C-alpha cells in the first residue's frame, strides 16, 4: 500500500474553500463536508492536511496574516523617517484591503471573534513586528504619542476596515482624495 503524498494544490484548494465559506456563511456554517465538496475532494482528504477544523482555520489565518504582512511591508525601509515609513505601510495596507477582499474580510472576522486560537493570533502578530518597531521608534524620537500599539492600530489601521467594507458594499467610493484624507487623519491621530 502506497502512502498518499500531500499535494500543495489540494491544500490550497481546501484553504480557498474554507476562506470562501467562512466569509460567506460563517465559521459554524462551514462544516468539513461542505469545505471538501467545494474543494472537490472527499472529506477524508482534509485530514491528510489538517488535524481538524480548528487546525484548518488556524492555518488559514496564519497564511492570510503572512500574505497581509508581506503586502504591508512591500517597499518598506527602516531608513526612511517615521512618517514616510508609516505612510508606505499604511498605503500598502489600504491597497491590500481594497484589492484582497476575501483575505481582508477573513482577517477582520478573525480579529473580532474567538475562532482563532490565542497562540496562533500571537504567532500572526509577530509578522507585524516591523510596524510595532516603527511605532516604538516614533515614540522614542518624540514624533508619535506615547500610547500603546493597540491604540495606534485602533486609530490608524482599523478605520481602513470600515472604509473598505463600505466601498465593497458600494456605500462609499474610496477615491484617491478620500484615501489621502484618511491617511492624514490617521497620522494626525498618533503624531505628537
């Protein structure tokens, strides 16, 4: 009897099916059988790649967080001044949230519900360390308010979720002017 080889294509299909189902029907309405059917494979195949549904969701979260972070820090340089570095990261995140709707919605949902294990959330947060380091540098240089990273995130990044959700629901068009104004408001909220 040959041992079944794991196929990256199947793993990716399972992750994509999970992403779609969780976003559109919620965590509890996305049973393994539905995930398998959408990925066009047998439910037993899932267990070749993941221990259980929680492991599947956790791994999806980590992969989305890694993708998000890679996008956020594209063209980022610690050599720039704090404002320019933050501006690069902020615009990258805005671009991600506008153009990667499924991934963005999933991450937002995970940040606001207990569906992801805390250990996995902490691991995902490690990928945002350059932003946390930038904020710390800004505080040390007296450029940013001496507030917690959670407050900085709440005043700068979290509003992007609201704005991009409104755009995706056709309630608000995020023109370049609105995005630039949103960045200015975000920066003004944390600068000293």
